[in-house]
C-alpha cells in the first residue's frame, strides 16, 4: 500500500471472492475521516514479491488527484490521553493522531508527508517514531505526531513580546484573563484575541482597541452543556458543534444569559464554538478559567489574522496585553468557519477551518481555472476535472494586507493542488482588487455578472445543469447596464442568464457612502414616496436637519445619486425608518437589526399569517417597467411610514415587511415559472442569511409548487461568488457558446 499523488494505491493478492469482499470493505469500513471519491481496480500484472502487509513511502507523481485534508478538532482518544496523568502526552498542548490535528494549516506541498509540513523542524523521538511506523498504532503515519520530548512547545510573553518564564503558563494565562487582560493566543490557523466573556470592561477595552464597536464577538465554551445553558440549541446543532470541523455556530441566546451585555449589543445571535485544539482544552481545564472566553480573530479590523509570532508582536502591539505563543509554524492562514442553521440545514456563512481545502464535486468536467471572487468576504476558487476547490475565507479585499493574503493564498493553493489555471474569471466590477488581479494574470479572461455567479454557485452545489429561476437578494453587485443590482430574479443557465425581474430601483444618495449610512436610504425612500413631507416627518429624528437637507437636495437634483435595485439597501432603509440603525459599523448591521426586531414577534403561527399575505391579491405589487418586472417596494414603504407615524408596533411592522417581501417575490417567481416553464428556483445572495427571509421564501415557493435550492456547503453570501465564477468561466472556456440560450 502506498500514498501517491493520485490517491491511495493498494496491491492485494488473493482469490477472486476475497478480493471482491476486500473492495467492498474499503467502502464500508472506511476510517471516519476518509472520503472515498472514486475507487477503481485492475488485475496485477505479476504476483507481488512480498506476501506481508507493507506500507511503502509516498511517491510524488505529476497528476495529483489526492487532496490535503482539512484541519480536524482534537479527537476523543487524544482528549482522554491529554487528561490521563500516566500518559506520556499528559497535558501536552500538541497531542494529535491520524484522526485529528493540524493538516492544511501546516502543509507546504504534496504529497502530505512530514518533511513537507512545518513539523519538519521537529525530528520525532524514538517513542513517537515507533508509533509512526506501526500500522497497528493510532498514530501510524500521523504526520504532525509529537510529544513533550520532541515536539512544539508554548511560551508566555509580555506586551512587548519579551519572553517571561513561568512555572505554569496556563495558570498565568488564566490569572491574566481574570484581571481583564487581552491575550493574543497563537492557534491552529492564526491568532485569537481572547478575553473573559463575563467581563464587560475587558470586552469594552477589546472593542475599542480592535476598532470593532458593535459587531458580535464569538465565544468558546468548554463543553456542550455550557452551550446549552447559554443558548437554544437542538440536536443537529449540537452534532455540528461536535463535528470534526468544530465551526463557530450562530445560536439564539436564552433570555437570561450571564454573559457580558456588550458581547452582542445588537441582541441577535451569539457565535459559539467548542475547544478544537488541545491547548484550548487545557486552558479550560486550568483552575479558575471562566466558562466562556471571547475568541475573536487576532487582527486589526479589516486586516487578515496574524499567523507568525514576530508579526503578531508588531501588528497586535496596540491590542494585546500578553502573548501565548507556540513554535509550530502556521503555513496557511485559516480563520474559524461560521455556520448557522436555517430551514433545517447548516449554512456556511464563512467557509474556512475544517472545510478547506475539501473540494466540491460537480457532474461535469472543468478545465483548470481560477475564479477570483468579488470584493467583500472574498474567496477564490481553483478547478480541476470534476472538482472545485474554494479557498478559505480571505475577508474584504479593500487594503494591501488583505490583498497580500489573497495573492499568497492563490500561490499556496495552486502549489498544494498542482493546478496551473489556463483561464481566469472575475466580477464585472472594474474596481475590485480581485478583478484587477485576474486581469494581470494575462490569461484568457471571463467576466461574470455578480448575481449570475451567486446563482451558479448554488447550481454547482446541487449539480444543476438545466436553466433555473434564481432569486438573488444581495447588498450590491455590478450590473450589465452599469448600475448597481442586488434584488434580482434571473433566468440562469451555467453559461448565460437574463434579468426577468428585480426590486424597484431606488436612488443611492452619495453612492457607496449610502451603504454605510442607512439613514440616507431612509431619506431616499421618504423622498421617493412622500417628497413633500420627507423633511418634516417625525422619522429619522436623530439625524441633524442640516444633514438631512443636504441629502434631500442631492435627491431633488439627482446629484451623485446612482440607481440601485439592491435588497440590502431596501433593508437598510426600513431599518433606518424604524429607528433601528442610522449608521452601520459593520456590513449588514442594519439588516440584521431589522431581522432581530421582527424575530421578537415571530411565533409558530407566523407561517399561517404569511400564507394569508400570499393569498391577498392586493398585498403584492409588481409591474412590468422597461424590460423587466419590478416589485414596487415604494408602495409598501408608504404603508410602513404610515404605520410608524401612527404608533404601530415596530416588531410587527418589521415582520410585516418581511412577509410582504416574501409574498411579492414568490408570486412574481410563480408568474415567471408559468411563462418559462421552469420549476426549479435557486435562492442566493447575502440577504438570504436572514433566516426569516430564507425560511419564508422556501416555505411559500414550495407552497406554490416550486422546488427550491439554496447553498449549504458553499456560502450564499459573497464567499460563494468565486465558485459560480469558476463554473461559468470554466464552461465558457471549453465550449459554451454552442449550447443553452
Ligand atoms: Zn486524535
Ligand atoms: Zn516524541
Ligand atoms: Fe453578492
């Protein structure tokens, strides 16, 4: 048996019957982490020389179908040994085995073998080596195998990075946490910034030093019982928390949570994860350790997470009070993944640790291509044969530091997968750094419309090849007419699309500035629906009259007011009109607050109410305007303004808005389904991260006899754009122009 670049090669010699049983057993009794994507066999040309079981050292070959596994959370066997005083790895922070531990984050090239990982600088001691060589041992060929005698170690440092010797580093660390210090802890795919999640003052300091005033902070808790005590968590969610991937899961907090109030100031979901490295487990096992720790990315907001010790000392100098380092180098930067269950399925909001670099399998051949992604929540994707390899989440591509992370990751993943793209795909937006990167590659270039890419990503995940109707509700994306799109109903194939409908266009006062300042969108809709009273209504009162007047003038004179059909901006407008958010401190904040506001009155009876809106002919409005159908949101906004002005319940208004939008879209899709004969509906776009919206749409479209598809393995937000691009560009590169229409 040997590991080759093509996969595992087994030479077995026996009678026919037993060989067939053996082949069955490979599938049926496969180890827990294995993923058999193909199995083929041919007769041996000659009888093997050895009759015993031998494992032969890996061979490097040119073709490389084998893939690097993702990083896996500490397994139960390792955890037992970690806590057993008589085990020689007792309390060793880097314990791992073939079933768990670092993989992608330590791998430099393939095949995946120790000399090609950052473990190469730690020669194994005799004990570890014996395990590594023994086929019967759990650590047989565990590349990062190590013990306290031969492997990596942790160290404790002050704010300036100076090493401080300590009898018990973990006790010192816990004491620091208890006195509100901010720790920078080097982890698996990068640094975490860690504080006591019960301390408002520690969190306030972290927020101000990290320049992250409101965005919820993820926490780590020691076990599933603690998760249960803080949040509402069902069996599927528990299973996901305990899965080998151990992602951050977004959960609804219980009504009385003892955690610090400034942890999730918008009172929405809490991001919770369980310990996934031995060091995390040891930290929680240290006497006095708080049962919830903030574990947020070790970066300055907007920049990539730090991975190297020296880099952290410089970049986190103004944030961290102490550093908890280790000396096992992180080759590839990988953030924590983020998952939320919506409509009974896990939805990846951020696909990174634990999931990357696993491929997505599609039912068609793709040439070697690179899809370069969008601007926000950026990722890129590489393709080969029938596989798409989406990169880890890279973040918003708006500064040099993120761009460097992007280009370094492209090189790294190309090397690991031995993919040399023959074509590049990018967004239509000319100013995205990812578009410029794609153009500079000098390869055949394919430009793909943003929402077409969103829809194609979902089609790829579900292996759909026939044209579908796609509802893409999104923040913003460059349209083929040069305006900003974002609330689209498309007829989409894998190569072509047409725009059949959209939300009514609105004016964006100040262009991009409107995205960060929802009150401007509120003003825009007031101007559109009630221009005479826009400046005198008792809405948007927290905004200075002088600022309102300036924006009103812009709208009157159509000065710097580009058009948009964005769903995100419509949510912003309603959120501002309801007084929930005037100025957003992070992307999607106003829309999230609107969802949480509606959630307060969301009950089991909600779906019946939704059906009555759906069946009320007068409630939904769409008109054929110019070349497409438009959903007349301004009419509904008029009702909202009236309801707010007459003292209506905000939560009810927020929920009615959701119901109205869901019904309108569903009825328009039904109409388009009748004219096109298409019954499959794809749901995508960043706004679909809104659970009320996505669940509602799935429910009503299903009621109307349509079949819905949405993303579960690939993010439905802009993190999935590169997947759709790679498919569209790849198929265009080999054939397209001929088929579909
Ligand atoms: Zn293990
Ligand atoms: Zn050892
Ligand atoms: Fe998007």
